[in-house]
C-alpha cells in the first residue's frame, strides 16, 4: 500500500519504520529537519513537504503533538491552504495524534465534504509500544473505514478497538489517561504514607497489589524507585510517559468535561497536581515522578 506518513517524532518515527519493515511504500515528512535526517538514514523516503507525501497516497497517517497542529495541517489557516486540498478523494486519513475530540470531528467533517474518509486512532502503549509494534489503537469513525485501516494498524499495534463515531477514539483515550493520572497519584500517596510509617515499599506494594487496592501502577509501573527494576522510577524517571504529556491529556479531559457538563472532580484535581509538578521543573520526567509531590524530602 502507498502510505504518506506525517510527523516523525518519538511515536511517529518508529510507527513509520514498522510500516516500512512490513513492506509498505512510504513517503514521509516532518517539519523538523533532524527528524527527517534521522529516519531518512534508517531508510524512509523523505518528501520535501506534506503536500508532496500525499501526491499518490492511498492512506495518509498523521502523528502530531496537539489539536492546533492537526487542524493547521489539514485545514490550513492564516492564508495557507490545508492538506485536504491536496489529498485525492477516496483516500483514507488516519490521525493517531492525541487531540480534542471536537477538533477530530471538525477535521473529519471537512474531509468527508471532500470525499476523503477519516478516522481518529489515538494510541496507548508509549514509545516502547511504538517501537515494538504493540500499540493499542482506539478508533473513532465508520466501521468500513476502520476495516480499510485495519491491515495498516495491525502492523503498528496489537489491539484495535472501535470506540464509536468520529471523535470517539479521542474520548476513549482521555477517559483512560484521566483514570491513569488519578491512579498514579493515589498509588503514590498510599506508598508515601506507608514509607512515612516505616514500611518497606516493596512489601507494601506487594500487599496492595494482591489486595483490593491493586491496580496497573502497582502491577507494571511502580512510582517508588527501587521497587520495580523496569519502571521509570528506578531510572531517575527517565523515558516513559512525560509529566507534560499527562498534563496535556488531563487538560483535554477537562475541556471535554466542560463541553458535555460532566463532573470530573478528581480529574480536575489531578490536572492541577501535575501542573504544579511540571512548574516545579519536572515536566520532562516520567509522570510517575508525581510521587515527589507527596514524598518526604530525603
Ligand atoms: P513528538 O513531539 O516527539 O513528535 C511530533 C512530531 O510532529 C515532531 O517531530 C514535529 O516536528 C512534528 N510536526 C508538528 N507539526 C507538524 C506538521 N505540521 N507537519 C509535519 N510534522 C509536524 O511527539 P510524540 O511523542 O511522537 O507524540 C505524538 C502524539 O502521540 C501526541 O499527540 C502525543 O500526545 C501522543 N502520544 C504520545 C505518547 C508518548 O509516550 N510519547 C504516547 C501515546 C500518545
């Protein structure tokens, strides 16, 4: 299949490489010359512009930072025309960026008006999942478009869920990440309380993991350094999923909650706590470093 891939960052670069390894023909582009150089050296064919990538593409994939980038790319603005003007009718667009559900729907409607199919397919699984090709895709859009996308998504991910109509993938993604953000703070609080009482964090983690407080953070991503060899906490919170990315997702959850008048009090509090943690200079650390907010200074 001829695929245009736009956005070769921490996630997009390895995702594009998995498609190339699976035998697809790719034309890729990123605004960053460094990203183009890096993945060009690994064998990706780099185009001069986003418009050039889509010239004869059957599928267009975008993996960009936030709503403004996706809207700017596809719809244009400030006197610049958007990429939808260059994409042929009948093409399938897959946007895997994590953005506002409302923006996803707006771009999908504009695409549809030009005879271009579009699905939102944000991912979970982090950079490790992007490299290993084991991402989870949460898809919003029509079933027939998801089925067209499936053979491509399968080369980048291990799980593909149809969440509902356009924008539903984005909504599922922020519901999950809001819960994850809250869980990580709760887990950190419980561990810090135990340690303040002289408990061994490894023993306490195991007790809670096997009791009714058991959760994904205790299972796979313990926030206390030294408890779990493989978790970012044991590597000075390097790698993993950054505090600022969690903050972005919690902001999207709050925007969404405001729009539909949902009550998300813990999501709102979690956003404020990650914002304070980021302001304290920890934005680039893995989000499990939020433990520092509740841990006794050593
Ligand atoms: P990144 O910042 O590493 O990469 C984004 C890339 O997009 C950059 O290289 C940037 O130059 C490029 N870009 C921006 N605007 C562009 C444009 N108009 N045309 C071409 N290229 C453009 O970000 P990332 O970590 O790869 O994340 C991408 C998306 O995936 C985000 O929405 C993020 O929230 C989501 N996500 C990230 C992770 C993670 O662990 N990093 C996990 C799940 C989801």
